[in-house]
């Protein structure tokens, strides 16, 4: 039987029709545990419960207990956690909290025998979000973008390429967060600790400028296959050459191809590559078509020129 006296949900005013007050600006932090779905199901609840405890403990150690105690729209995401806070605290979230979170996770992973190790991706953003003190609070574009940044290719790749026993935290900052907090000089970390990246999410219409920060790096942070061509462009501006394999040596390009071919001029005749692993891909046969990774050679003109 239908209850004809029940009220319908209140409709919101259509956008772009009249002016309204902006919701309060919030700092937003979201975290995800790396490889959550890859763990056996029996471990999922353990991880889900541990993540907010790790955030709370690290905030308290960083002198930010008030942020946890007064958090806005907190929610578990299953493999992570999200909360809003007073944006004036964002400089302290960038530093020292991210470094403290790294230290807390190190202690947890080393000393918690029998418990699955936890490594976290962290996303930081600032924007207007409503706070209705119920389960529907905190929804809006700023929060959506925070989660998109968390799922973006650069921060996932950086954490995956880092040493799992060393690097337990990789963070990505929105451009707004970076400009307001880092570039303006309000946080205790120099600009050089941050790397500009193009943040994209596979299968989503999302592309934003963002910034990677790893409190304790142990991997190839300046890998253009991870972070995009902006890394090479910045290196050229700084007067350094970025090696496609093995890094740079004194500002010179260093090409290395064990058991392979290196060409720096014109190639006459055919050329083949066999049993080479370049940028994690296996390459075999003739170099026809597109091959992922840097090949270390450039061919000008007709490759059959001069053949008898």
C-alpha cells in the first residue's frame, strides 16, 4: 500500500539560474591501500579497520589531533578513507604529516608480525564542499577530483615502482593545493621536493595538472614513462639531460643497451633487435611498427640506402 502522505525529496535549484552562497572551503585528504583487491578476502576487513587507525595515530604524532577530532564528512571507502578539515591546516598536512605517516607505516609494517603490510597512496585537495553533518555531506566536484587524483596513473606508478620495504607513502597534490600551500611558501617543504605530473585516470574523462611528493623515495621518480614528458621538458629547462636508461652522468646523455644496438647517426642497411628488455617490454625481430620504451637510436633517410 502506498503512503500518499509521504513527502517527496526536496528538489535543488537548477544550476546557473540564481546566485547562492558558496559552501565552506575544506581541505580534503583521501587515502587508498595499494593492492587491496589482490589480498585474500579474509584480510580486507583488517586493512579497512587499520587504515583510519593509522591516519589517526599519525595525525596525533604530527601534532594534528584537532584535525582528526574535528574532521568533516569522514567515510571509509573499503580500501581507504576520506575526510575533510579546516584548509588552514593544509600546510601541516603536507609537512610534517605525510612524513609522519610514512614513519608510522614503517613501524606498523616492521613490527606488526602476521599482519598484511600496508602502503598508502594519498591525495590532497582544497575546494568548496557542503557539510550537512550526515552521510550525504561532503559531496561535490572537489571531492570527486580528490578521488580521481588518488586513482591517477602517476601516483599509482610511483608507489608501484618504489621499494616496498622503504617507501610506504606516495602523495599527489592538486594544482590548487600546490599553488596555495607549497608554491606560496606556507609548508615546510621546498618546491624541489615536488614533481609536476599530468594526472589522468584510465577509462575516465579526467586530466589535470598535479604534483607528486614522496616523503621517503626509493624508486625512479623522474621516469618519463611514469610521470609523462613534463619530466624531460623540465630537465631540459634546468640544463640537464635525462638518460632513457641508467640516469644522467654529468649532464650528458647516457645510452645503455646491453647486447643491443645504439645508433647516434645515420643507419645504412637493415637492423634487428632480439631478446632485449626495454622499459619492461620484450622486443624481438625487426624494429618495425611501434615499440614501447626508448630505443636509443634515430634513423634518418632510407634504411635500405647503400645495400648491394
